[in-house]
């Protein structure tokens, strides 16, 4: 989490509108830390996903949190940390809260695409990668054999990747349920987890 990203996020938060943060580099942990800071100033984590060209960007969605406890916390922190806009003078991090946000973000990233969508997106890409030797060196028997072997290896990786994603979702779901979060279905039909007692509609993020 860089000072530049924190400063940019806090400027957007000042607008009172839904905020979308895009990072070309970084980690889920860095998104969780940004979301934690946002929660200290009256916002709440809404969604996360992959976006941009070839889904190479991390996208974080934040929304204003109208709950009285959230607004009271924001008022206290604005008074206690008037220089937060510098990206440094911030409320101290709380490891447990950041870890829970990290689990929510990780679950949402793993749930962004259905298995059918993952296959539909992955197979053409893997086919193109397997065909790369033919494009580079021309089509002849040796190159065609290499391309065929690559394609077979890539296709064998598809079910392995799907199984890995299922295990990740199950692992993060267990963490979230153990923390008392409630499973809900958003307006896009995706399974999400929200804090206990949070009655705000889970709209989903079609752009992520």
C-alpha cells in the first residue's frame, strides 16, 4: 500500500460517491489495507475483481457506509487524524480486520468467474499460446508436434486450475463463516459474504 494510492483514495472518498480503485501492480493484501483505511473514514468494502486488458488489473470497489457506527468512527478519525490526506498520518492498522478483508477480497476474486466462464476465457488463450511456435517458426512437422504437446499440457491444466479455485473458495468461505459473516447472493447471482447485521443491498460490480 503506497502513500500515493492512499492519497488518491482519500481524495475520491471526499466526494461521497462510490469509489473505484485500480492497481496494475500490488497484492490482495495491499487492497485489504486500502479497504481498511477507507473503513476508518466512513466507507465500506463493496467488491473486488480483475479488470483491464487481459484482466491484469486489481480493482477495488468502495461505497459510503451510512451505518451510525461507521459514521461515528469516521467523525472520530477525522478529528484525530486531520492530516490523513498525506497518506501517512493514518489510524493504526488492526491485523485481524485487515486479514478478514483480505479473505473477503480473495473469495470475491475467486468467485468473479463461473467455471464455464473460466473455461471459455482460458481455452482460447491457451490455444493461442500453444500455436505460438507455429507462428514464430512456421508450420512443419517438428513445430506442429511441439505445438500439439503444448496444447495437450495446457488442456490438462484446465481441470487442475478449476479444482484449485474451488479449494481456495472453500478455504476462504470457512474463514469468513468462522468470523460470523453471512453468505448472501448479490444481484449478479454471485455468492458473497457480508458483516453480521449489514442490511445494505449487495449490488455486485459488473465492471470488475
